[in-house]
């Protein structure tokens, strides 16, 4: 057998053996999370690969994590210093008890301020106003949301409003929301807004000094027990029908993951589920990295031995 062919065969054999070994290592090292949430997922934010999912393709009500899609469209279609004017419909087309930034018809704020209100306060009338600013009306914006979702690969999403308030036709899945969040949180400016601890809105008719906003996402709050040190962005949601929902991006050792949990009725348990998803995801990615490094080293050694005409080294692999 010619030396070149021997090298090729040896390299291929080593790669196959080590890939099998890597899969074995991952299966032993990474314990799949047990979720309290009805559905959940963790994906590689760069590739979209699903690392773990629970009922991830079943439709649920998203509540305010809908606003991540609204924020994505704002980032793609607006400049930060554009001015948004609040219409009567934007400030009144809300359900009883909906969270607002106390804006009235005729009030104005920049797109940047609107994003702070959207992500920190989860202000529903601000979502409406941003939608009208981009598309002229909420229904037209919803069409834009659905079209963009399809472009991102979403297959089970149907939005009817920009804020996630209760509507029987407003549905998505954990998988689709993960794809949307991966696209939205690629914007550094949005991550900066989303993780701000405090921000004051411009003066309005009801708040002459401007409403003060505070960070409420507990995974991003350093002084809270649910703080997660690798989280770099996220959005919470809640309605009576949706339960607690949460979408989060985290980064560790150069790897970015997105986790989504939906339909959680237990107080603060959606944060625990999200942490469990990330720990599993990062564990899998770490094991893959270690296995790939070992594979590269062993393949190089095998190739080097074959080039000298010596028999390829026998690598004994024992799964843990």
C-alpha cells in the first residue's frame, strides 16, 4: 500500500474511533436537565443546533418574550435617534392591568429610549408605538413579525401583536423563540440596553421628570440569588394564560447558547430551569471541545507515524 494511502486510511480510522469515543464521553458526563416548565430548549446560538429540548416544537403562549422579536425588528429597521410619537391607539389598545411606561397620546421618545422601556419595563404601549412607527399599524407590524420569523427558520409561530398580551392566536414554540433570540441578541447595542441596571425615560405628560426604569430580570441582577454569571441578555414574560416565560443568552469560554422556558407556574422556577439548561449545554460543548482536541492530537500523531513508514500507533480508548 502506498504511504499516502496509508496516511489517509489511518487518519480516517482515528477520526471515526475518536468520534465514537467523544459521543460516549458526552453521554456519560452531561446529565439531561429535568424541567419544571412545560417546554424548554437550549441551542447553540451560532449554529442553531438543538442541544436539548423538551416539547420544544409545541405551541404555547409566549407573553412578553414576544418583545424580543419586536426589538429585533427595531434594530433592523430604525436608527436609535429616530423619534417615536405615541398615538391614542398605541396607549389604549391594552388589556386591564397591562404593564406600561405611563405614556399618553402625543408623548414622544427616541427609539433608543423606547428599547429601554421595552426591555427593562416590558412596557406594552411602547411596543405598540414602536410597531406603528415601523409599519404604520399593529396588524401590519404583526405581518412583518411573522415574515421575519419564517426567514429565521421558525415553523410554528404566529404573532398578532408586538407585546405578547393575551390572544388565542398569538402562539410560538420554545425552538422558534430560541432562533429569534439568537438573532436579536447578536446586536451588542441591544444587549447593552437589556442589561442596564437603571435608565430614566424622557419627561412625559404623566411623569414630568421622566419615569425611572430598573432591571427586573433576576438572572442579570448581580445581587439576586437567581443571578447567572454567564448570562449576557434576556427577557422575562408573564400572563395568566402563558405562565412564566423566559428567554436568555449566555456566553462561556467563547461559546454562546440560548435557552428558552415557557409555561412555568412555579414561582422563580423558570430561572432554575434556565440555569439547568445552560449547565447542560455548556457541559456538552465543553466535552465536545475536549474530544475534538484529543482527536486532532491523535490524528496528527497517527499521520506522523505513518509518514515515517512505521505502523500507526494503536490507541486504546476506555469510556468512563
